[in-house]
C-alpha cells in the first residue's frame, strides 16, 4: 500500500472513530496506525501537505482527547515518537501541531495514576521533543506539567524520577519564563535540597540532570554561587569531563556537554576553567573522542569544542592541540604500516574527516567541524601563524575546495539547501583565512576563479533565484540561504581579485549578470546587519560597471518592499483561525493584477517617450525590466492559482464540516430528547432520594448523639488511663522500696546471727566463771575454817570477796537482761518482717542497741580484768599469810587462780 492510499484510509477511519467511539472503530484505527508506521512516511507527515496535515492533526487531537481509550492514545504516541526522529520533524510537531501541549494534557488527565503506561510513554516523547527547544510558557497545561514534574522528582518513585528530571532540565534550559515560574514556587527550597541530594546518586544521568536544572535556576543567585564556588567548581569540572569521556550512554554525554556549554556562558566559571590544572589532560581526552564515534556523539563533542572557543584562553590551548604539524602524523602512519602498531589519535585529522562528510550524512557534524576550524584559524590570524598551522592549512585547503565542487548528478531541493549551508560555512572559513597575509597567499595558490564561478552558477540555477524580482524575500528559505552564499562567494572573490589569476574579470562579469539582482535585493532588505553591510560593499564595487542592472535592482527592491507591506496588511486584515493554518501565498489580490497588466501595456506603448525622457538608459534595460515584471506576474498568477486550489480544497472541507455539523446537530437533538427523559427520571429519582435523605438525616442525628456519648465515655477512659499510669508509677516506686527494704533485712539478719554467736560465747564464758566461782567458794569455806582467827585485815579481805560475789550476781543479772534484750531484738525482727514501712527505724534501733552491747562487752571485759587482778592480789595475800603462819599450811595447796 502506498503512502497516499494509507493516509486517505487513515483520515476516513479517524472520522469514523470521531462519530462513533466504539471498540471496533478503535481497533480499526489502531491497525491503520500500525500500517502507517510500517510504511515509514514520517517525512511526508511533517511535509506540510494538506492530506498528511489533516491526518496528523486528527491523530494529535485524538491523543489529547480524554475520552480516547488509553490503548489507542498509547499507539498514537508511539507513532508521534517515531516521527520526532530529527530536528526538523520535532520543530514541525512543536510549532504546527502543538504536540507539547497535547502530551502535557495527557499527563495532566492521568496525574492521579502516574504509573499508567500512557504516562510512562509520554514522558520520554516529551523529553525528546523538548530537547534543545524553547517551549513557550503559554503552552496549555504548562504550569500543571511543571508541578507534576517537580512533585515526582521529590517523590521516591524511581520509575518517574529520571524522565521527570530530563523533561524538567529541557524546560528550564534557556527559558526565562519557566525559570521564573519555578523560582516563584513556595517549596522551591525543598526542591533545591532534593536536587542537591541527587548529586550523590549512583546514576550519572540523574547527576547530570540535577546539575543542569540547578545551573539553569541558580547560576546567578546565592545558591548557585555556593554550589558553583571555587571550592566545588573543580570537582564539578572533573565530574563533567569524566561523564563526557567515560559516560554510560549517548544521552548522558549530550546533557553533560550542554551543561558545560551553559556553564561557560558565565564569565566567572569560564575563568575558573582556564585555571583548571587538569584541563589539558581533559582536552586531550575529549579530542580523542572524535575517533570512532557515531555522528550524534561526535556532533556533541564538536559543539563542546566550539563552545570552548568562546573563551580566549581555552581557544588558544585548543588551537595548539589541534593545529599541529603533519610530520608526526605521517611518521606515525608510516610506523603503523611498517610495524602494525597504531599511532596516537590525531584530532586534526579527525576534524578533517568530519568536515569532509558527504551531504547525505548528518549535517550537524560537518557544520560544527567547519565552525571549529573557523574559530581556530581566527585565533591563528590574531597571533602569528606558526609553521604547524601553515602545514595543517596545506592539508585543509584541498578538503575545503573539494567541498565547493558541484556534484555531477542533479540535486534535490533538500540536498541543495544542505550544500548551500555547508558552502556558507566554508566561505566563512576562507574569509577568515584571507584576513591574514601569509594564510591569504597560501589560499591563493590553490583557489581558482573557475571554482568561484561554477559555485555561483550552481547556486543561482538551483536556489530559485532566477525567477525574477517579483519573488518575495520571505517566500523561500532556499532563496535566502542561496543569496547568502552567493554574497559570500562575491566577497571572497573581491578579497582575492588581485592575487588570483582571472579572478577580477570573473568577479566583474558576475556582478553584471541580471540574476545577481535577486541575492542583492534580498540582502539589502534583510534584517541581519552583516548581510546588509556585505551587500553594500559589493554594490559599491558593482555600481560603476557599465552593464550593472541598477534600475532592475531598484525595481526588485521596490517590489519586495511592496510585497512586505501588502503581506503586513493582509496579516492585519485576516481574522485569526483556530488549528493549523495553510502557508500564506505570496500574491496580490486578483483585482489588482489586470490593472498592473494594463499599466505595463501603457508603459510598453510609451517606450519611446520614456527613452526621450531618460537618455542615459538604454531601451534594452527597460525591456528587461518589463520582462522581469511579466515573469513576476506570471509567478504571481501561478501562486494565485495555487491559492485558488487551496481555497477550493478549504471550501470542500468546509462543506464536509457543514455536513458533519448537521449530522452532529441531529445527534445532539436526539441526545437532547434522551436527556429530557433522563431528566424526568432524575426528578422522580430525586423525590425518592429526598425521602431517603430525611431518613438518613434522622439516623445521622441518632448517630451524632451516640458519637457524643462515645466521646464522653472516651474522655472517662482517658482519665482512668491517666490514673492507671500514675498508680503504675506509684507501684513501681513501692516495688523499688520493697526491694531495698528486703536487701536491708538480709543485712540485719546477718548482723543478728553474728550477735547471737557473740552472745553464746559470752554465756559460755559466764558458765566457766560460775564454775570457777563455785570452786573458789568451796576453797574459801575450807580456808575460813582453817584461818579463823586471822586479824582484821583478813576479815576486810573476806568482805571484799563478798562484795565480789555480789558483783558477780549483778553480772548474772546483767547477762539475763542481755538475754531479755536478745529476745526483744528477735521480736523486733518479727515486727520488721510484718511492717516493711518501719524497717528503717528498726534498723537504726538495732544498730544503736548493738553499739550499746559492744560498749557493755568492753566494760565487762575491763571488770573481769580487774577481778583477775584482785584475785592475784588475794593470792599474794594468802602467800603472805602463809609466810606469817610459819608454813603451817605447807602441805595444803591453795589455788586462787581462775
């Protein structure tokens, strides 16, 4: 199936689905979209033609409709993602179909369920669309989209973090409106903290996204000054260069390059980079990426190198690294051929390879390479050209001049436009080389006038600039680009007309060509200052020439100005239209065309009068003017015919819309009748619900009373709970006191046992003393019988012995008292066991009593010692009595010792 048939079927199925959103029509539309994706007609869909534009508009409208099924929306988004494969398609989808607003509306409708497949499908497409594109803040649902992205960046959902960061980085980059909106949010500080936490993430892509957003939002603020301070910026440089050199994917490297390019726009950070000690090593590693890379990666590396050239110090180092002498290169290549070992990668040769890519390869690579060469040789022109720069220029010039050679086969309009853009970059480089005398002489040795002439002929014949001066200045991008290149070729020929053979003759011959009117008029009417200045310089050289078509140039400029004025009037008078509009046709109204033809005939008839009035202008030039006007009118007529066809097509579309409106009106009336019946049913249902509502209100009041009782009961329970907590604390305190008292009781028991042992010992000693006392009494009785008649001194001693006996009795009584005290102590211990609260006081009493017993014991021991001393004295007295009696008691032993 061809593309046209597929598009017609698609348009029919879209209309059927709009009229009846059934599952069968949705399935049929899904199959049709799959067939269209298989045909691979992406360039046709974004070409601006009527049929593809209607199909694409219908698909975008269905994707943004909340009533469309999610599966069908996902299929449409897949097709749109396939279409957004290159920059031109992305720009067309953004500008003509507002695809960003559509995807934002889809995300907004499904924001409650962010993990839906359609949301996860929209975010990568949105990231691809918004990359390097400035999205206006007036886009529908833009605020909601930014809120969604920021919310899910701060949420812990890992599935949405990375795509949301990518889309937000694209929206914030070089977009003051989005930046101002994000900064005005109330929770922006928390958002900053989240982004700063992402700098320690394990994924380098997340780190680069976070750094890009922070650079866009805070680079010139206090947070940015702290984040990109001199203490941190060198670590940031090292991180970015590591990602560029050893990145984990092309996407990460792209965003890392964009981040460094944005940072270089800040003069302070650019100055930090010039003082970065590892910059030479990083630069050599980046230049090494030019070898063996895919075109997309190489284009980003070249973009970074061009951005580095914006800093004078960095451009000088880059120039020294790239423009080296070819001797080491050739020796390395010979060494490779002879020994089989590869040489060190040379960045200059890699740049030459990227600059000499054919037209069918990605144009970003060779355009960036040529721009980089222009920057480097501009640095060489400022300083003195070194031998290595001149040697490298010998390698570069054949490549540049070869790029200007016209291809042998016919070119399409797209290929011609690419050739014009590349030729413009080559001319810029050659003009830079011509600014220095030594390099200019090198260029003049290889440049030929025939090459310049052939280039001008190629551009004039293939850029639609030979249709006359009626062509408007804005009707063709190819005409604009071709005119720019023609002027640069003429400027180059003007620079070399004195040093290249036959260059001056060819230059003046081209200036007198009638076709030069169009590029000169376009440049003079341009809004770019350098184009106007270049055209004026060329015009100053062409004006003295005898055959220069000055009048034709004036007429052409006047026609262009009239067209611009008329276009402004039509744009003011035309009402605004909704949806996608057709391109404006460059033509005057039909009523003015016959009037212009009659004026032209009158001028032709009065040609002799004109010749008499203007004697210094030849009739041939005037005839050329009229021929140009006739050609212009013919082109305008063709454009009017195209406009008429477009209007006819629009009229047929309007008829179809009217028919659809009538059908929709009939459907609306049927739906209105259905709604009326539904309204009656709703009124009846409303009465039933009112009765139910009164019942529910009574139940609600009863429930409210129950709730109040439950609240009161809950309050009482809370009071009981607090009391329980306090009692629990008291119980724990008493339990602690009980454990302390029990410990003290055990100590007192141990002390009581020791006191009992001491009391037993004292009792045993008392018993032994009683035995000794009994023996003494017996002995004393015997002695009393024997020593009757002793003198009064002996009787006094006997009295003392009786006193001692009384003292012993008193000691017995005291021992009994101690026994009673011991029994009291046992009673006290029993009381302590029963009454734990009085334990402390009992322990004190027991300690006091124990101390008194110790005192009594010491006193008793002292008294016993005194008694021993007295007994010893009594023994001595007995011995003295024995001596006095003369040994009568010799055979009798008296033992008074204890």
